[in-house]
C-alpha cells in the first residue's frame, strides 16, 4: 500500500511507539482492497493497492488495526490509548453542544459521541460544469446523509474533481451539520415517541416540504430520498406533502432537512415549565480556555 500517514504523529514513550509502529507495519503489509478502504478512511487520502487476500485483512484486524484506525479518525493523529483517555473531557454529551448552540468544527467530535451508531448514505452524485477560457471544467457534486436512527441527522454537500473526494468531504460536512430531531406522539402518549410533535414546513428553491404527524403503524409515507433521510432521523411514522420541482433532488432533501430542524423550534405546553439555566461551557471553563488559549501551546491532559 502506497500512502502517507498524518505528519502530526504524537507519542508519549518509546514502548507505545514501538507497539504502534508494529501495528502500522501490519497495515502496510496487507495487500487487499479492504485494507484500501480502512486506510483511506483513516488517513483521508487515496491509496494504490492491488487485489489481495482476505486472510491478510483478518490478520490485520486481529492485530488491533481497527483501534488504530478509530483513533486516527477520531483525533486525526496517531495517539496511544493512554493519551486518548487522558484528554480533557469538558463536554460529556452531544446535547450540551446543541443546548448552547456551540459550533461543531471537527467531524471527529461527532464520531466521538455517536461512534458506530452513525450511518451514512450517498443520496446523489451529479456532474456540474463551469465554463472557462480553456473549455468546460467538470466536477462532481455529492449529497450525503448521516444519522444514528435515534434523533440525530445531518446533510452534507461537497464538490470535487473526483467522486471519492466529493463523497468523503460530504460525509465530513454532514457530521458538522448534524442536528437534533424532536420526536413526539400522535394521540396517546404510550410507548416511545414515534413521530414528530407538530406539523413543520421547510423550503429550498421551489420545493416546499411539509411534515405531518401520523398514527402509530403508519410508517414513513414519503418519496425515496426523503424516506431514507427521515429514517436516519429516527422517525417511524409520518406523512409528507411536497410541492414544487421535487425532481431537483438537492433542493428536495435540503427542504426536508430544514423542516426537521424546526421540530425543536416549536414551544409546546409540555416545555412551558421553568427550568434553571446553567452557564455556558465557555463561561464554565473560562480558566481552562485561558490557560490553553495559545495555539502554539499543547493542551495538557
């Protein structure tokens, strides 16, 4: 496998350095398309491999390669497990980020909180062209949806000269754009929430998407693309009504995303009770941010 690992490799001691290097050597010795996918996902770069043996891949997995890959995806560097566990964990829940409207600036943050529960699917890949003096420049635009089927969903759009790079970038953007989805009941409030609490509407371009609560057992009554998006959001029963040029898939899914984002904007009577306000993480961890505010200074775990 011909690839380049991240240059910001950080190690705490020589023993952990040696163990990790052995694992990396195992990865680089594997000659398989599966290893290509694993390494490309971890490093975020294209690799050249020849079709190989699946047994080599299984041997690599047995050598804790999966843990190394997960660490790279989460932190963007080859950190030993002791350094990962000692990282300062000031925010413990993804809901704290949504509660205080904090911007998510790294996709690894979403990977840390949602982990293996997060699923992604390419909604559409389409060519787009730009007219230049040398002719037409063709690029590829990818729409990707991510969600954990339990109240979190995101939508990412990315253009690139290559399809693989467009999809990879769209996945990262979808994680950055992840939003919470409020679910509710239709009729009796028994069991777990299965639909949305109120009617909501989203609009993008000429497409208007209206989401309507449905009784239990109805299922997701929607087109192919919004149905997959609503399933990723964790909505089990819902009616939909769409108007406009729904053949424009990009606007169609963006209108659905906007409608779902409004589910927490409607203040229903069960949310009227007075709740104590807690301080923002920026305010709560002022001293920590002051001490570690210098970009050239490493954060001490």
